[in-house]
C-alpha cells in the first residue's frame, strides 16, 4: 500500500471518536495521556522516555512530571520516609510529621 497522510489519519481518528460518542481529542493527546498515566503509576522515567522515543529522560521529565499532583506527592512521601526511617510505617497519602 501507500503511505498514509498524517492529516487523514487524524481526521479518521476524530471521526471514529465522534461516532463512539467521545469528546473531540487529538491522536497526539493520547500519547500525552499515556505518558502521564505511566508516571502516575510509578513507571520509571527511563521506561517512559524510551516508550515515547525521546532522546533524553530530562526532556520527558520536564514535559510530564508536573502533570499529575500524585507524582509530586509520591516523591515527597518517599523522600520523607527515607529521611525519617518510616518506609514501612506510612501509608500512601499519609502526612509525615517533620517535628519530633
């Protein structure tokens, strides 16, 4: 067969989403959504970078780490647990007191 024109593929995707009763979304938005969900699920940055085909994990981190507050919250909780030796004691989402 012949190569597909990118705009034709995008138009077909938009049409299929419409027929399925979904809100309009760009095909490229699914890529961002997948990357954001992988990071929120705790997938390593290097794996996300390679999945997306980015040349560096720094670009991936700069682009996606601020998308989900859960990612920042999880990082803060892990850091606090490491500093205060509470890795196994604190449930996710539990505030760790910094005061003794």
